[in-house]
C-alpha cells in the first residue's frame, strides 16, 4: 500500500512481462566473456533463418512471479574457457541486474551449455554473415 498526496491509501502493483525479464537476462549474459551466444532449440534456429535481426531473448525461459524469478538459459561458449567460471559470472551478473532493475529475486537459475566453438569457427561464422 502506498499513500497519495491527499493522505489516502492507494493500492499499487508493479509487474513485468516475461519478455522484459528474458531481455534483461539475455543482454547481461551476452556481456560475459566466454559466452558466444544464447541459443534456442532446433525449432528456434530454423525460425531465425526466416526472421531478420537478433533476438536477445532467444535461448531463455523465464518464470516470473510477483517477487521472484526462475531462469533457464541455453548458451554456446568459447572453446578453452572455463564453463564453471562462466556459469558463476553469468549467475552473479544476471542476479544483480534483475535485482537492480526490477527488484525481483532470482530463486532458480540454470545455464545449459549446448555447444562450444573455437575462435576459428567464430571468425568463420562472422565472415559468412557479412
């Protein structure tokens, strides 16, 4: 309950669409060194071929409550990087970003590594996109 300027009690509620939470998590996770991309399943990979642009929510599932969030991310990481360290850093940064931006508490977090790629593979894929 909040109080307005007239001293009356006012019922208030702040909620977030799942897409907002997924976007915050996606942008944050992609900033972690070693994360090449967040990826979806085969169906979403096929869909991407027919839709332009980059979807920052791809590869992320979110269950958003009024005060808590549960996330599952699927990622491709760089070959040779420490997966455990990447997991810990993504978890810490996503948890902090969600708390600061939404006030929501991250209560469940899963990072599924579905691929690793070498620097050569990354460069090759980037040159094919241009």
